[in-house]
C-alpha cells in the first residue's frame, strides 16, 4: 500500500469531511451551532485518524486509529440524523451525507478486520 490516500476509506472520509464542512457553512443557524461544530470535528476525525494511523507504519497502532475513525464515523452519522430530525439540515442533504458516512463505516470495518482480526458486523 502506497500511502493513506490510496485507501478507499480515506477517500470516502474526505468526501464526508468536505460535505460536512460545506453543509455546516450553508445551513448553520444559531440554535444548531454546537451541533454543526461537533459534526465538523467528528467528520474530520475520521479522515485524520486514518491518515495518522497509516503514517505510524505499525499494524497494531494503525488498527487502533482505524477503531477511533470508525467511532468518529458512527458519531458523524448520529449527528447527521440529529440535524435532520431537528430540521437544522434539509432531509435530502442529510441523507446524501449519511450514505457516504455509512459507506465509510463499512470500509473501515473491512480495514479493521484486516488489521485487527476483528469479526465484521
């Protein structure tokens, strides 16, 4: 494997991060400001943990970072659902972002199975 950017999970995580930042810029309201800030942090955490873990060059440590990235992906999905339920985010936008986030979760589970020998859910 060349670098972290060659991983499909990282590519999908980057898509989630970019979309989350764009949506939070265009749909931010005072009552949802904290929710959107947390959404940005959670989405960014997915991408950055994949990159950082890969850069360490150690299978076990990469697996640990992938687990954190998976947790952040799950958090991101929950925040998207909250934003849609709260009407802070239009349903169509939230659904599209959720599709990418769930794809990222699936890709991360595949990597976790490979690097940590965990059973896939």
